[in-house]
């Protein structure tokens, strides 16, 4: 129960279910695809799932838990009282690390103002809060909302999955000293959009320059074509010249479409799986 293949988490916990599309990154939502395949519920019928509130208590050993992998707990259909119940569970399970990721940064920011001081003191020890950022527009709309959480003592992060544009120039325009971690990944699925190698490298170099832990999660179903890698040469050789499995980006770089297992999670031959740390502790 709760096991996951998500590379940066040990468990997933879904005390809410369902979501509705709010931005460009939602176009090929993996959670919606999963729900259609395995669940009978209408994914757009956003709802609390109270019987799952007790799950974290059952996991005795410390876990990194992604909260809401099949939803966004800050969706407007999830009432404030129920969100507070979720936060109470997090506060009472200090042996776990909980990670909440949202595209509804404004509502998340509103929540901060109503959390009781005692609960807030506990939450900042084991709750990381993040926002999804897929393009330039969302950089300016969402990232700033992490500022208050960071200055209250929370670890904050951004997830660029899928990354659809080069956002580094806009990251440089704002002070991201309140961002503790950046996750980057490509899109997977039948209609997935390629992650461009130049955009990925820009994020990696931005993290290096600003000493932000960097986690490259996956290429997804499109991978940058490197003719020095044997399987890629052989795979591409069997594709037709104008195949729908080959893509050339505006920079002239070539990509091939393959399974997620084949494309992997190496960027320029390296694995980047860094995690944030507090100033008074070692990296997780």
C-alpha cells in the first residue's frame, strides 16, 4: 500500500482524489490516465478520501511521502477544514518526510496564514512544499508563493515536469534564494512532448551556480539522441527517415521516442539525484 515508482519518493499518500486542468503542464496528466485505467471514479470529481487519513500511521520506518500523487490537495473543491486534517496527520508523524506539490500556489499560500502556531512548529520539521513550473508564465505566477513558507522554516522546491520552455532567464530575474530543491523531468505517455536538452542543461547549470540540489527524474518517452550510445544508434537505424519516432527541436538537436525504461534518467551521461538538506543536518 502506497508504494511508488516515483524516483524521489518512497511512498505516495492520497487523502484526496481527482483534479481539473489549470495550465499547460496538465495537458497529458499522468494521474488522469492512471485513474481511467484503474479506478471507476470520474477524475474531475475532486473529493476527499477520509479513510486514507490513517495510512501514514501504519508506516513505522521513516519514509519520504509524496502527498497527493493523484490529486492537488489545494484544489478549491477541497475544504480548508479537510486540508487542516491532512496537515494534522503530517504534524503527528514526525518520523516521516512529507512532500506536497501543487499548481494552486495561491491557495497554498493562503493556508499558511491559518495554520495554528503549534501545528506550524511541528510541520516545518517534516513537511516540504513545492510548486509545479512548466513554462515562463508559471515561473512568475507560482514560485514567489514559496517565499513565505521558506522564511517560516520549511524546505521548498519546484518541479519542472514537464519542462516546456527555457525558464532559466526568468529564474535569474527573480530572487530564488528561497528555493531549496529543483526536480526536472520529461513527459511520458502516448502524446508526450519532448524535453529539450538545452532547456535541461540550463536548469542543471542554474542549480550548480546557485548551489541548489538538482534531481533529474527522467527523460520520459523522448530522449536526446546521442550517437555515441550503441542502443540509440541501433534503434534509430531501424526507424524511417520521417518517422514519428524522431524529432528535431528548434536548436537542431535530435530526439528519439522510446520506452521510459530505455530512455532512463541520465543527463549527459550522469545521474543527478540530489536532495535538499537543512543547515543543521546531513543530506537525506
